[in-house]
């Protein structure tokens, strides 16, 4: 085994998170993100910024990679002021603090990209109770 595969294997175990929920397509998830905002003031020599926690809630429309792999991502879509906003989250990112699955929906597709053209009631998914 060469040195590169050893380093990659060690790094993947270092960044791998434990206790991630089983996320499926169509789930409504709540993701807690840690944000660090820098102050863009040229007179300030110290880069002292603000830190805050942001909660992003929406429907999982796609999933990339296996849940066991270190570079797996999910695309989450939420409706905001009549339009949709999509964000891609790296599941094992150090900035993602918590992922919580709120509800599940019955879907028959692997990717829900058709929700991009839908608004209002037609964009609803059938919930599983």
C-alpha cells in the first residue's frame, strides 16, 4: 500500500461523522449550520468577525454519493417568498452541526428536480405518517 492511500484512508476516518440520520429523497430536513462572518474593515488589523448558528429547513431533492462515503452531499430546496432556494450540503462538513429529519414523503423518483417548475399546492409531496 502506498503512502497516498494511507493518508486518504486516515483523513476519511478523521472527517467522518458518527450518528448521521438516514436521509432519503423527499424528506423534510432541518440543518443547523455554523457561520463565521468576517468584518471587511481595512482599518481593523485584527480579523474579528461574528459567529452565528443558522437553521435551514427544506426538502431533499437529490442525494449524491453513498451515505458512508466522506464526500456525500444532499441538495435541499426550500420555498422563500414565492421562489425556491436550493443549497448543497456536504454531510461530513465541520460547519454542519446537526441534521434532523422532520417528515418523510412518498416519492417515486430518485431526483425531484421537477419541483423547480412547481409553485404552491402543486409543489406539495404526499407525507408518510
